[in-house]
């Protein structure tokens, strides 16, 4: 690397380490000492033309950094800081990695897991980077990983099941069924910690549009007695769609209406919505919950059913909810320097959940469907959210008479 480039990156590195940009003020960056290898990779990334090119360089670079963490040459927090530094560096050049990664579930997991690596690894035993490495492998060699699974090289650990679920590839049907047989055969006490999570991932994966052969399996999980698995199976049947999936949901509905199987009210609502989804399609589901007289909890269930579906109907539906004026009262805790108090305040649950759902899509994609008004509504939403955080004392104790946003 030329000395000029080296000096430039060292200056940015040191500046970022001591005075992070406004977008990073919530964290104090703990960057490691910049080795020649790190500076060389930064130079390659800085010369990349677009977001796909950045990811192509970044993914194998992260494998090298993970190896350094495993050798105790840097901490997980420092690895996270390097990732955030690269996001910042590319953002200054007009390359927005987060927006690019929102276009694909695997890429989205890749971005979120490394951007918040410490939180992502919180439940990992010791310094187990298996989860992180399988995500990188999914990004760098998706086809190879799919072929490996479909050829019979099976690994049923949670991280593998989760990544395989995101592929939604028909070649993995056998993998999921073998994983399901495995978890059915292993005694409950041997899988007490992860069993429900793994089964939930498998059930969710089987709920891929058109995979009608799994309707009988999913129908059984409706009656499993586990509420989480029941809801997951209902959502999976709704996504599969068609007469068989709708019939399975209607059969379950008949049983709880006749009080053969007891279910909570919100479970019944969720099943009812998925019956509409499976039998009549996405448009009928959304049109059915848009009228103002529809109860708030029903609309919220509909939001959860359609979130993540890449369809202009879903984007338009969520965007309309940003103007919904229905509200609920909730207790909000206020903190002062010497005291705290609670009072009732209103919030707008449909606006909040719709905004969160829309924020998972790329901004350009949403704007192409609903127009530039989305940007203004999003910015206003997060401004209001920031005010609420200040009021609740989550970032700083603000004096009620001296609000920084006035």
C-alpha cells in the first residue's frame, strides 16, 4: 500500500476511535491497533465501486478477524467496532451497506449480527463463533451450502437451521424433514434449552409458498399444545396457501370453537386471519383489516403475518397505517435527577408497528411504491421516538423545563 493511503486510513482510524460520528454516539468505539492486514483490507473496501463489491471483500475479511478474536488478538467488541468503522467509511462514499443488506434475508442477518456482534454472541457459550461463521459462509458460498445440505451433509444445530430457513430453497425440503425427525426422536430432556427454537425454525421453514406436501405435518403442530409452535404452524399454513392449507386451519378452528381444544383469543384471531390468507390471498387479508372498525389487536396480528413479504400490496398497506390515528393509553415512566414518576400517555400502536415493519425494507424500494412522503414520515417518527427516550431518561436525565428539542 502506498504511504499516502496508509496515512489517510490511520488518521480516520484514530479520529473515529476518539471522536465517533454523531450516528455512533450511543457507543464508544474500541478499535484495535490497525495492523498492515487491516489497512490493506480497508484500502480494498475503499476502492470498491458498490455495496455488492464491498460485501464480497468484507465477508472473507471478517473470517480473518474472527480468527484473530479466537487467538485473543482482539475482542469481540473490537471486531464489532471494525465492522462499524467500515459501515461509516462506505457511508461517507454514498454506499449504504444496511440498505443493500435489507434486500435479502441472509444479507440482513449478516449485517445485523456483525453490527451488533456483542449482543448477537451474548447467548453463545464462551467465544463460539460458529453462528457468525455460518452466516459468512451463507453470504460467500450460498449455493455451496445449499448443495452440501441437500446432498446429505447434515448439521441440525440452531444456527444451521436458521440460515437454511432463510434460503427457502426447494432442495432443502429433505434436510428440514430429517431435522424434524431428529428432534422428534431425541428425548425432551436432552434438548430442553433449544428444542422449541429448533422446532420453530423447522416449522417456519416448511411454511414456504407452494410447499403443500407439508400441510399434514404443520396441521399436527397446530394441536401440539405448545402455543408458540401452534402460532408458527398457523403462520406457515397461511404462507403455503391453497385449499389444503385453508382446510387444515378451518379444521383446527372448528375444534376450538367446539371447545375440543382450548386456545387464547389472540391465537384464534391469528388463525382466522391465516385462513383468509390461505384461502383468499394477500389482497383479501389486507382489505379485510383496513376498515377503521377493525379491532387494533386484529390489525396488529395482520401486520405480523405480512411483515417481510416483498409485495407492493404489503408496502402500501403498512404505509397507510402510518396515518392511523387510533391510539392506546400506556404508563410511561419519567426520570428526574432525584425522583421518578409515572403517568398515563397515549401511543399509536399501528403507526409504531407499521414503521418498524417498513424499516426492514430498503428505503428506495418503499419510496418506489409509495413516494417520497415515506421519508418525511419516517424521519418524524424517529424524531418523536428520540423525544420519548429522552423523557424516559434512557439516554440522559433531561430537565423538564429545559428540553433540548424545544
